[in-house]
C-alpha cells in the first residue's frame, strides 16, 4: 500500500483510547524530504498521571492471568505485524528515513521478539525443592507493576519490541514514551495491540520531550524504567530514575571498533565493514565507527572504496534523521580533514534528485585518523568510518580498550588464535568474529559495557526476565508429626 506524506495527528493512547487535549504541539518531519508530515502533543505530568492510573488499574487483573493466557495476545499480534508488514515498513521509512528493505527487516525483527515473548512458558518456570523432610521451598516470578519504556528515533518499531512484549507477557502494565522524532510507529503499535485483544490500560503511550522523560523518572507510580538513546541522556535517566528508587537499565551510545588483520578475507571483510558502517545510514548503536587496520591492510581498504561505489544515497542508503544531524556529521568529516586525516570517500554535500529537501549523507571513509581526534572518540551516528593504523594486534586491542564506550567490537581474520585473543581482551559486551554487526539473536540478550550501558542486566532475551520480574519465595510445612527441625 502507498502511504501519503501527510499522516494523522499523533495522539496519546491511554486506557485503550487515543486522546489529544490542549497540549503544546511539535511538528513531525520526514527526513526523506524535509516536509512536515504530522504533529505530536508535548505532554506533561497531567497526561502521565492519567497513563499511570490507567496502567495501575489494569495491573491486578492482567497480572492475575497465567503466562499461557497472556501470551495468546502476542500470538495474534505477531500475525498482525506480518499481515501489515508493507504498511509498517513504509511508515518506518517515512518517519525515520531508512530504505524500504531496512524498514522491512526492522519489522521482521519485531516479529522475532514477539516469538521469544510467547516462548516464556517454556523458559520462566518456578523452582520447587524439598529442603528438609516435609518442608518445601518454592520460587515464583511475579511482575513488578507499572513500568515505562523510553525509546529512540533510530528503530521506531523494533526497539519498543525489545521491551514491550516481554514486560507485558510477564504480567506488567506498560507506558511507552517514543522519540518525538518518530512517534508514528508506536501509535500504530497501539492500534494493533488493541486489535489483538490486549485489555485497555495494559499498554499506554505518552508523547513528548524532555519534560515527560523527567516526569517518568520521578513518578512514584512507576516501578521500573528502560531507556535507549545517547550516553549523555542515558546517564541522566539512570541517575534520576535510580535516585527515585526505581529499577533502571539505560542503554547509551557506542563507538564500535572493527579490528582488521592482513589475512582477513578481502571481499567479505570490505563488504561487511562498509555495510556495518552505512546500514541504516550509520544510525544504529551496532554500526562500525572505527576500523583499526593492523599492519598491511591497504588491499582491504582499497576494496572498501570499491564497495562504497555500490552505495547510492536515496536508493540503498537512507537519510539521516534531521538537518541538524546532517550538519553535525559533515562537521566531523571537515574537522578530521582539517586535522590531517585523508578523506578516501566523501559523503558531504549529497543531494538526491526528487528529494532535494532530504537529509542525506553519503558513505564516508576517513583514513590516517589518530586516536585523539574527535572522529575517533565521539559517536558520530552517520555513515562514516574512521581508519586508525596499528602496528600489531596488541596495539589494536589497546586502541579499542581505550574507548569510553563498550557496545560492540569485531575482528576480521582467518586465524582462530588471534580471533580468540580479541574475544578475550576486547572491552565490549558484544563481540563479532568476521561479523560486522554482532547482534545476538533471541534468547541471547542485547547489551554493552562501560558507557554504553548503565544498570544491571540486559534489555532483551533471557536477561530481561530478571529485570521485569521479582521473586516470591514460599516455604511450606505440612508434617506436624515430624520432630522439630531447623526449618521449624
């Protein structure tokens, strides 16, 4: 189906209904063209109070259902995602600027996340043991209550599915605050969950900016907060939410290093590094940001330049999210050039025919970057890779270890022993060997180290079960005829 550029007004979704009162509004702009496509309400504490009360009212009945009852919703919902694949993909493309194939892959990943959620009855099992004669101990996982998920602009459909299916299936009721830059996908998510039969109040959406994020961190009715975004904001959210005695896991930014050794398979390595750097216009926390070339790798760099010729903005390379992002990314490239780096492929000044107002940056390779340059240390979040030269593997590992971030790292080599050294020594939560985007698939969890994550546990997979539940421990004795023992 075709999606018109102009979309309906974004509304909050509270207690099963869409509403938009007299709040201030903000334009929603498509980065593909620079056109205004909708507007969203900039909600405050009043709207959040309504959402919390709705979720709080729905919690007792929803949490009293069995896991098998709750997962039925997500069997139906996953089917709706598949049936509406084309529409949902085009909606992501419109509000985020991804290519259609990237948008479709995002919805497919959301379906996979739902598949993990509906497997919970096989994963979340109670523990029972006879700990003394006639005395039994039991551990049951119980939901924690009303929880909130604050999601970013770069994956408007997938990242909400990192948290919402698991949190709801485990018995919690949820409030989502989507990025104000991409609110349309979450609004459609609310419609489809209602169509799937989710009871009113279990899933709520409150739109807005900084004010609503602060209100979520402060609200005494919210028990836990998940956040995905920049490291700067992740730190603020984690400190504020945990300071208000909430559980919090906050995922921040990244500066992922790919260590390339001379023996790496040339075509595969060049293709994977460039794809990792440019996929989703580099706007993903798993994107390649720094390539550390170990010793003689010029033949691989030459092939990377060739691979970049196959990447065409507006065709198989989407836009970045905003005019400000485009200017910031191009500013990093210019600064590196002024500092003595060599621009091998230059993505500045791109204009796409028919989308002249869009925010496009072409693939960019910057060589002879030194470790202290900002392009080597700061998150650029665009289709840009910086190449740092290293004399040997130990120096390359040290360069990776010196980064403040620790989301992902990868090594490209045909030598298993050298690969294992990187696996053991790299300071990152997700490691790849000959894989440019080492994202774990369910049931394995997603999460980095260092300043890429704040809080305990990960946000997806098995690790998320600990975050969204609490243990209830019960000890029982039904043998009054037995002698007194230490359990009495």
